[in-house]
């Protein structure tokens, strides 16, 4: 607050010189954006794993790796799930002015998607394909709830 006739206060900036809006809690934005990206990616990865199980439903056990459609769905689908996690995080981090910070947190969400998708292994082991579909549903609903601003 400045007195009449005095020079106005300079705008509020971060340590790196980016303008700050004091009404926006950037820690909350970062946490919600990061978590939304991670759970969206986990949900997409669970759908990929369920579709791979569907493709392999009648296959006999084998020591030779499957290199048909299931392999490509698994590899490309996992990369796509990571991209979905990163993209959801990027969009959720829109109030962050720095593209560098948004990018770093989005990359963390993308790689955490892969790590978090490892949770699907025990879920599939104990609950089967319905467990994977439940994980996908819960994760995607959580991502939707976290990505809503408010």
C-alpha cells in the first residue's frame, strides 16, 4: 500500500522474477496438478494392462515372449499412459507461470505414472482383470476430482 503521491510498490515476483498472484496458493496447485497427473496415468496404465490381459486370455503359458499385438499394446500403451500423466499434470499446473517448473513437475508425473502402475501387479494377482478395471476407474475419478479447480 502506498501513500498518495509516493511511487507505487513494485509487483510481487518470485525469486526468479516471475510475477506472483498472492491469491493463488502455488504449493496447492503443484500438489494437485502433480497428483492428478499421476493418478490419471495410473488409470490409463491399468486400462492398458487390462486390455493386454484380454488379448492374452486364451494363450497357453510359454517361455517365449509374446511379440504379437499384446506386446505393442503394452509398450505403446505404457508410453501413452505416461504421456497422459504428463499432459494432465501440465494442464493442472497452468497457474504456474514458469514453463520450466511446469515441465519438471509434468515429467515427474509421467515417470511416477510408470512407478505407480507397478501397483497393478499385486492388484492383478489377487483380483484379476476386474481389479485392474476397478483401479482404472478409481484412479480416473480421482484424477478428475483433483483436476477441478476450486
